[in-house]
C-alpha cells in the first residue's frame, strides 16, 4: 500500500476524530477474516464461506465510504477553500479514490 498523501504526519486527517471507531471496526473485520480462514480449514459449506466473505466485503466498503466522506468533508473541502494547485490535486485524488471504490 502506498501513501500518496503529502500531509505531514503531525497534521490531523479528516478521520482523526473517529480513529478509534475505525480501528475497532477494522479489528472486527480482521476477526471475521480469521473466521473465514478457519471455516476453510474446517471444510465448511461453500455457501456459508461465501456468505461470510460477502459480509467482510460489505464491512470494508462501509469503512471505505466513511473514510471517503471524512476525506471529502475535511481534506478536500479545506483544499478547495484554499484554492490553487492543492485544490486540483485533492479533487483528482478524491475522484481516483471514488473510481477505485466503484470498480471494487
């Protein structure tokens, strides 16, 4: 995973206020993925495994949409308000992120 952000590490991101909430959700998803691996190890029924994979995909998509919303409301809106090249860059980044989410 690459970080295309030019933001300094000490600068708050749009999701910073919800950081712990996102961390909890991701830990829950991580547990679900481990559960899927266990289901495979235990030769569980294919449809049951696929159902759990679908649940993980939905959970990840929910996290992604939340992060995107935070990004648009914080990073992009601040850049647009400031104007200039940074605004164009942030809008292009957001557009590319949305395209990746739509394709996934």
